[in-house]
C-alpha cells in the first residue's frame, strides 16, 4: 500500500464531499492530465518505501518527466520498491482499445515504450 502522502485520486469536478475531508484523499482532479506535473514530481521525489504506477500504458510519465528512469533507478538503489501495473500489449483488450482510439500512436506501442523505459 502506498504511503498516505503518495496517493493520488481523480474525482469529478466540484468540491469534495465533507466525509472525504479527513480521509486519505488529499486532492481530486477530473482526469489525470488536470493534475499539475509538480504534484507527480513531488510524489515521486518524496516516496521512500514504495511507488506504484497503475495505468494501462503509463506513457504520459515518460513524456512529462524526461529523467524519470534515472530517478526511479536511484530510488530503487536507495531501497524504494518500484512497481508498474500495465496492460499486455498483445492482449485482445489492447487490440479492442486500439480500434476504439484509432490513433497512429497505438496503445500497444505506448505500453512497449513503458516496458522499454523500465528494463
């Protein structure tokens, strides 16, 4: 489980419900790209024990944080556990998603870019 300071959630626009104000949700964004890059940078740089990236491609990380591979390597060398949960580039789910998106930079390509970055 991620430490409290390293959790990031997305939520629909508007104010957080009162019952969440004293919970582990520290900020809410309607979608990932609405979250400031500085938040990601601070969460990654302040993590000491564990970092988990759970996204189907996690492709945005390499675009928005060009030195991320070096940062994660240094974190791992310092004992921080780094995990990526990503989709299977050869799965039927990925192929169907590519049909839906119908863009030149395919889902499987974005997954493979992440795989190459973390090798």
